[in-house]
C-alpha cells in the first residue's frame, strides 16, 4: 500500500523522529510504498532525499510545513491512492483547515492533558485515531471516540542492560555515587510542560542532603523557546560541581548517538521524568530497557509505562490556558520523597528493581509492537482502501442487472 507519513525526519533526535524511523523502515521492509513528509529535519529547498531508500520530502517555509504538505501528498498519490499517517500534534493541522482532507488520513495522536483538549477532540471526531498510550485511548473513549492503541517503542538492539562503569567514567561520576539523569526537551514556557523548575528544586534539596548525589542533564540548557536552565540552577542554589550537562554543540546538532545515550542510562541509578504531561514518554522506556527505573508524575501516560517498577510523584492540576485543559504540576516534596526512596535502596533491592524495569520495558520493544499491532492495522487500512476504490470503480446497475445510463443514474439519485 502507498503510505504518506507526516512527522519529523527519521534521523531527527526527537521523539517523533525516533518513532518515524522505527515504523517507516519496518513498513518499507514489509513491502509498502512509504514516503515521508518531514516537518522538521530537512530544510526547504533541499529536494527529495532518501533515508534508507525511503523518499523524504523537505520542509516548507512555514511552521509545520503546512504550506507544502498538501501539494506533496498530491504528487505522491498522483499514480495511485493510499493513506496518510500523521505523527504529530493535530492542532496545527486543524488550524490549517486540514491539509490532508482530500486523502484517507489516520493520526497517531498524543493526548497529554486532562480532559482531552478541545482541538484534539475536534480532530478525533472526524479522523481515525491511533492512541499512543492507554491513557490517550481512555480519554478518547471518555468522549465516545474509539481508537486503535499502538504504543511508542524503543530499539532493543540499542537499549538493553549492560556495564554501568563505562557511562560513569565518561561523566566522571564515582562508582558508588547516586546518579540521577534527566533526558527532556527544554521547549515551552507557558506552561513549561517538562516542569523543569519543580524538578530542579527537588534535586537541589536532595543533592544538598547527600554529598554523593550527582545529576546529568541531557538537554539544551538555554534556547529561545525554552527556559534559561543555568539561571534557575543558580537561583535555586545547587552544588554545581556535581552537575553534568550534555555538550551543547553535540546536543543541538544531534551528535549524541543512541549508543552513547544508552550508556548514560545504564550509568544512572534513576531517571527523573516528573513532567506535566506526556502523550507517551520515550526516555522512560529507553531507560527502563537499560535497567534503570524511573520517577514519573502519576498523570497521563507516565504511570502505565513504569507499572510497579519505579516511583510515582503526586501532583496538582494546573491550567494550560492555551490548550483549554489541565496539565499536572508535580509536587516538589513528592519528587524529593521519591528520590530519597531511590537513594535508600539496598544493593539487592536496586538489582531486583533494575531487572523488573527491563522486563516491563519489553512490552514496548519495536519489533514486537510492529508485528503485533502495526501490521494488522495497516492490513485493515489497505482493505478499507481497496474496498473504497472498488466501490468508486464499479458501475451502477439497475434491478435487472443492466448498467444504468447517465440519465438513469441521475434519476436514481433524485436529480433531473
């Protein structure tokens, strides 16, 4: 089947990029004709370029590439119909008047608020939807909308348990120290969905209480559409000699490979991911697959990922005025409490928890999810498309089985 995939470039070091890579190359290997419309990754004017033999169309000149995606899809479908699959926030598509309205479209949709936001709800009422978490499926069902559940995934060939020492040596963290890792995008201010200030307040208290507590931040420390994290670290007051950060050049241009990130996960005692809301939360399952448990907010998709293997942070709801719904604000005292629980583990308890985390993460392994969930869905989409094509191509016939002429067809529709 012909498939047009709208999302980030498959090589982009983003959640959307990693999932685009995971699914599209498997769809292509299964024999489907896949093209990618990238809204982040290859700039306008670069032409159509291949990614593992999959054609990737360049961005437009407007945000989200909404100025070009309709024309790109038309060009791809010129020699035959197919499906559009979107993996991105759906509200920009809604605000643009649905650039894919001419084509069968299904959206792999993040739901990270409570309740579901008005724009996501409006889109889902008129488009088939794939929920990337059970939470999203439940929020859609709450509004009477059925969806297909297919979670995000990780690559088992990269993220797996292994030696902890290599990553600690690279970060210059002593072997016996407690290491917390945060891997989160520093994007958004109103509100900052990753709850950076709350997490940093908790970490400062925790690190002041324990001289062997270290922190590694895998993020951009300062960007125009994010928070000035160095300012907040200074304002809150940290033992900065025990903070490690990603190389800014490597982070911004995507030079930190998944293999390096996996070593960092393995080196950690815990991943701190207490955010304001997640449609899924890929770093959580990546970290767990490496044997490192996570602390998450007990909200949206986050608790279902860790099950009983990590720690859950209490929260209060905070209004997201722009989206017209609520996110969570993780409580600082609760984050500190869960960091202390991680610190207080005995070696035997820590080993058992690491093993449990890796076992739980296996539910989200990419090959398993693709074979069990994506292949059946794409088969269903293909059958639907073929039935629609057959319906459009079949001639109308009368009760006697004879093909109707034009006048008879018009009369049959109640027209003169």
